[in-house]
């Protein structure tokens, strides 16, 4: 069952989302739904479960910026990705 919601977004974010949706041939609703589902199901890998050589190569054992939540970091990465792909 689908339910309609109202979302307030920054104008620039909405423009980026519209450009991304158009380029992907999808609706913003579909993209938001898929993103929220993935966000709710996401479990970050534990460093201790990763191959130690890969951890060292990726520099994952270093300092971590804990001032931002995973959700904030993911949102920033998505906005940067859309900017790079669609607003050149």
C-alpha cells in the first residue's frame, strides 16, 4: 500500500534530484522510496570482519570524523555524486 507524504527540501537539492531522476528515467518518489528502504536495511561492515590487508590499503584504520552521522555522510556523498554526474 502506498501513502502520499509531504516533504520539504532545499531548492538546490530538489533541482539535483529532478536532474538525477530525469537522467535515470525514474520518478523522484521511486528514488526516495528505494533510498529510504536501503538506508533502513543498511548495516555497515565491521572493521574487524574485513581483511586486514584491505583495511590497511584503504586507510580505514585511521581517524574517523564522528561529528556527522552515517546518514549525513551518505546524503553528502549522494549530493556530490549527482553534482559530478549531472551538473557539469
